[in-house]
């Protein structure tokens, strides 16, 4: 059995097919972890969702901010934006099955010694605490209050964690940390303005994984979301979003045994995934 993690797909279906062939992925024996943002901005969100769902227990994805945005639009909470490209999902005959499957995916997943998230872990949380906080949002997304939560999801506040926080504010911070975070201030406030490569941010801000004293230090964390960061493995953190959507690459990192990176460039075409044995 091989265990691979794959960075943000964002509707780049052809590249995903090519990557699965490159790593010789066999769903009968192998496991695939995906860092979220399966949809949007790329050309074929519908086929991407159908493919990942069809892999069943062989694949696990966490939710990204674009996946949550798709759910908010589908529930009539948010409007589509000019650059949104998931209309194929909204118009599909199997949209309800796909959306119900999507909203039941986790925000945080443990696989052996690895923790899979979309953007990162709040510096306040250990890995165990992060999984518990993720479960709070997951329960709401999967339940009858899903639409109510999506209506309250958008916004940058609160930007600091408090264990005493309750209600929508608590859930909003949790979802922002897991799906939108890049930089953090010295007082551990989340910052959403700076998105560029480390070294371009405003004074005082640090990447979340470089914050001194963060409580998940030493844990093996796999994440995406940050295309300008690119591929990076440092201090137990594995960044896998290599900007396929923007003309870069789609990356897979083998996690069992010796780490091995495989990447495919931005492509056109490539139909029909037939796994190689």
C-alpha cells in the first residue's frame, strides 16, 4: 500500500488524472489524501468531485475555503463571484448527492502520524485540540443547521482564539484557521491581508508554521491553500499547493516510507482515469 498526499486540485481534473497515473495509484490498495479546494477557478470542478467521490474509502479530502464557498452558493447563502467556475456542479443532475457528500468531509484528518488540513492549525491548538475544534464545525455542516452556519461563516472576526467563545463567533474562528490562515501576528492574531511569499509580508507577521511557541510544533502537518509558498517541507510541515491552477504544477507527496515528490505540469485534455496496476 502507498500513501500519497495531493495539493489543491481546484477543478484541474486533467492534471489529477495525469498525476494518479504518474504515481500508479490503485484504489484497491493505495490511499490518497487531498488538501481540499477540490473545486473552483479551474475548468472541471464537476468531474473532479465525481472522481474523488468514486474512490470511496481509498481517498480522504479535507474541506477548503473554495469547497465551503460552493456549499454557501448552493444553499443560496452567497452569490457566485466573477471568477467562480463551479457552475457545472450547480447544474449537474447529481448535484445534491455531490454536495451532500462534500459537506460531510472533515476539516482535519489524522492518518497515522500525519495531520491533514487545508490551510493550517491555529497556534493555540495541539493536534488533538485542533481535531476536537474541527469536529464542532463538522457536526454543524452535517446537520440541520448547515445553512444557518454558512450564513454566518464569512468574516475575519474574531481573529484570536478564546476557549470561552461560543456560537457563530467560535465556529467562524475555527473555520478561518483551518481554511484561510497564512500569516499570524506576534500576539497570535490571524491576518488575512497578506497572501504572498514569506518575505513580502508586513513587519511582524510570520507564517503560521513559524510562530514561536505554537502548540502543534513538532507534529507532521500536511496542508495546501498557499500557492505562492509552493512546495516546502520544513519542521514537520508539508506544503503541497504548487499552483497548478495558475500554470504551475499539481503535486503528490508519498508519505509512507521515504518521502517522494511527484508533480505534473498544467495540462489540457487527458480523459478517462484508468489506474495502472
